[in-house]
C-alpha cells in the first residue's frame, strides 16, 4: 500500500481562487518524490493539505492509512514538514529549538534521538550555539532537524533550495540523500528541473492546480 494516498483533491481559497483541480497521487514508502512546477502551480497548497495544515475543499488524504482530517494526530505524527521560511527564535540554541519541536508532537523527551538527528545533519558541534550565530546553510539544516525530532517516517520539504547558491544547493541534496538512506520517505517541491533530475526517484509535474504527469525520473528526462 502507498504510504500516502491522495484522492481527487480540490482547493478553492476564500477569494474564489481554485488552487487545486482534482489531484490524485500515491507516494511510495522509501522514495524521493519531486513535485516540479512553476511558482503558483499549487505545490505548497498540495503539501499543506497532505500535512493537514490547510483544509481541502474536496477529496481525501490518507497518511499511513489515517485520514489526515479525521485522524489528524496519528497522521501528523508520521509527517515532518520543512517550511520555506525560517520561523524560529534566533536567540534560542540549536539543542533547545530541536528538542522543543519533539514536544510539540506530544512525544516524550529523548536526548538520544535529538543527538542522532543533530549528528545526521552535521549540527552536533553547534548544539549550544544560538541560531543567529549560524550560517545560512546551518539554519536550513536546523529547520530539517526540527522536522525530524519526532521521528517521522515521511519528510516534506517545501522548495528546500529556493534562492540559495550552488554550493548550498549541493549540500542540501546530500542531506536529502542521507535521510533517505536512513529510511525516510521524502517529498520535495521545486521549480528547478535540475533539482528533480539530480535527486528524485520519481517526478510529478504540477501546473495550474493539476498533476499533469508523474513518472520515474529517467523515463521523464528522456521526454524533456
Ligand atoms: P481559506 O479559504 O483557506 O480560509 P483565505 O483565502 O481566507 O484561505 O486566506 C488565508 C490567508 O492567506 C489569508 O491570511 C490571506 O491573506 C492569505 N492569502 C490570500 N491570498 C493569497 C495568495 N494569493 N497567496 C498567498 N496567501 C494569500
Ligand atoms: P506554489 O507552491 O506552486 O508556488 P501555491 O500553492 O503557493 O503554489 O499557490 C497556488 C496558487 O494559489 C497561487 O496562485 C497563489 O497565489 C494562490 N494562493 C495560495 N494561497 C492562497 C490563499 N490563502 N488565498 C488565495 N490564494 C492563495
């Protein structure tokens, strides 16, 4: 069974704008799926609904078999979401920021898990630093660490490399590969075709609120 199943999802915002127009999608356990599309395509809306933080107008999302609306807590505990923007207290330490995030999901404190997450993201030596003292790349890794602190099985990254330089983009790609090697299922949105080409197993192309096609990367790249 797919780890995430999306059926006939539509979203009309309060102003009447139809951001999703009937999206069906199955996400396989262990894959890296890139959702590729231009700005305004509906990518953020789609992942926000899958993660249960925006309500769909119609359709259904199952995460690990749990309905994301009806069984929000069970569904959400399986998901980590890395937002586009840094919305974190810059005067807090790395350790406290990531530990606190685990508590938000109602999980008991577990210093071993936090240590492992920080080591995986090469942040261990910075655990006592305040976020304001970190480089841009490290701050982005803290956002990922926050999303992993409750040990989710599925990680969503919204435009993880929008507006970053080439070196930082490569660094982010390596982080994603490493997390997948740890067994995490990864879905990322991007408007960079090279990014989908570099790290995805499958690519879904989104535009105008529709999933236009979804294919194994190699099959898709032969067509483009
Ligand atoms: P909903 O229909 O889901 O309740 P709303 O239309 O009420 O959503 O908008 C929710 C929030 O998103 C509001 O704060 C609104 O200002 C903001 N918003 C409105 N239009 C846009 C847009 N085009 N892009 C991003 N955010 C928007
Ligand atoms: P993407 O992530 O692909 O750039 P989004 O899902 O953010 O696309 O937005 C899809 C469309 O929905 C855009 O045209 C955006 O302006 C619009 N939109 C997003 N949020 C809102 C909102 N809260 N209210 C009204 N329109 C919105």
